[in-house]
């Protein structure tokens, strides 16, 4: 069973179809792996093992992922009848009334949901250390962070508990934990999948749903499942020419790739590990026949971006706090929140509607100015996934907000801009530190071009396979 658990989700589904393992046996093996490792890792905050085993025995044949275990991030990804905390004590005792559309699609495809994974409170930071559940540890070194906000999902996949887990990304929350845990993490184009039926968009459109996985083909196949416009959605991404799964193995052609190792804003550190990661990836791309040269959008260095991005996120946090109060039936007092979110909620609540609209309009211009670089003839931007090296637990001190916010701003300096533009970007595990910790590199394409990213990522994976779970 360990050999089957080391397969990716596509491989596990094939093992079920071939009769090598039954859905229930596969679920039992994944549950045993969680029981073995999660006491050390702290990835799974809600378990639904009995319900999952019962469902595994009743799955109809013919679904593409029949019997494959999966874990859901406990932020978004709502499942009817299950608890929902979003990393916060403010939601203790709350259960969900209806499946999110994406969850319903996973179930229809035959996935067996084992539980929910940890996230920082309301997903507002780059490490998963919520007061409500304690830290999620990196399977490569338990003293280090698994990242955030999809840290629980990334740690679970890296530890080999499941092959894929759901995630979301509002400022880097797929790509950052993928980088730290040695995984594939693709942030889709804005609007690629629905946030319904409970919402229309997350964080003013910055946040998108996706997954973390160990292989490009898993990422492509599961994104195919959850993608698509649903009734009432405010917008949708440009249509893809064909399913992403069909792009795996397709020739990406000779691409023009610009790369950046020094952030043009000038206030972001330039760690040696990140420079080595990007330089190594640039050399690999050149060896694969692509035209690679230094280059990046000038707008990447806009000094006003962090202010406007932070202001919009703070307003969304303030709104979320009010929504939580309405959901649970009593207002949330600020002293119930962790210090980071208390500060953000207070800041967001002070902003006027006019200030909010002006920030949205500024982002509209920023998005168009960024897009001009891809229109100028570049196909892909190569950059660090994370603006800082792998960091230990406690690196963001909860009671020193100035230090915490400053370090977070550096960490998301290469990711949050593409939440604002809505472009697809993928983190790939192509480098390790001297201590063996993963470091990801990020590839960014024009809006709607997940197909190009999947082709290129699969070509890279074929040339330099990404490896296996961190734990056995």
C-alpha cells in the first residue's frame, strides 16, 4: 500500500480501475498514513474518517478519480454537514449548510474526502500557525514552516498522506507553501473556478481556488474538474482551447522567457538561495531550447503597489469579520482575533467606500500596465516563488506586528502582484538549500494561459523529475 500511496492521484485512480486496490483499501491506507505522521506535522484539523470509509464503499464506477483520497483546505472549500473554522476560534461549533461548487465537483469525480487541513486565521499570512490549532510543520524539517495559507494542505501532500489537496491563493497562498514543501502549486487565472454558492469572489478578486500536488498531470487534471462558470458568478476566465490534461506532454514550442533575481522595487532582500534557484531554472530552460534573457515588467517595481494591495486586503478582512458574526449569530469582538487580524480589521473598517473604489481603480491601471510586458513579446516570466528563503516556525512574531508585516511583505513580493493582475502562475520545486529544504521557482504567463504553463511545467518535470513524498 505504501507504493500505491506514493503514486500521484492519476496513478492511484488507475490502480483502482485496474483492481489493484479497492477505494476502501486506499482510504484506509491514507488514514493510516495520517495517523502515523500528523501528530508530528499538524496538517489535518478536522477528520471525517468514518464517513469517508462509508462513502468509499459506495462509489459508482466510471468516475475519473474513483476512490482517490483528498483533503480540503479549511478555508473556502465548504462541505455540507462538516465543521468550518478558517483557522479561527471565532467559528468554533459552526457547520456548513451546503457543498461549495468545487467540492461537489470533486465528489462527483469520485474523490474520497478524508478531512480538512489547517490554515492561518482567515488565511491572512504566509505561515500556518493559528492559535486555534497550533503550528503546521514542514515535513522536510519540523522546525520549519510549511507556509501559508494553504500550509496544512501542502504539508499533508508533502508528507505523503494524500496525493493532492485543495488550496486557494489570495497573495501567494498556493505558490508559497508549494515552494516550501517541494510541490507543484498552480494559481489559476482569476475566475477560472467558482466561489459559489456562498460567494462571488474572494479578496476583491485576488483570491482563486486551486490545489497542491506532486505532479503536473495531477494539477492539470484536477483543475479541469473544478474549472467553469457557475450561475451567478460575477465573471469567468478566458476559455481554454482544450482540457489542461491534454497539455501535459504537448510541445510548448520555443518560448521567450524573461527572468528576474533582484526585485526591481529595491527594498526586497536578495537571498543567495533564491538567486541560485532562478539562475538554475533559467539554465535548465535554455538547455530545453527556450530563449532566456534577463527581463521583467517595469511595473513589478511600482512602489505604490504594496499600499493599495494591503488596503484592499484589510478591507476584506474587516468585512469577513462582520460576516463571521452574522454566520454564527453574534458579533465578533476584536479581542477574539489574533493580533495580526485585529490590526487588519481595524484598519479596513476605517477606510471609506470612496477610498476602496479608488484602490480598485488603481489596481485596474496596474493590471493593464503589467500586461503590456507579455504583449511586448515575452511568453513567460521566471521569478522566485517566495521572496525569502525557507524560514522557521515563529519567524513571524505574533506580538511584533511591525516585524511580521515587514517580513510578510518581502515574502509575497513576487506573488501578490499576480493575484492583483489575475494572471496564472505556477511554483515548481527545482532547488534545495544546503540543508535540503525545498525552494520553488515561479513561472508566470499571460491571462488565461494555463495551457502554456502546463506544457512548460510538464516539459521541465520530464527533464528534471520533482521527487517523492518527504516522509515514508
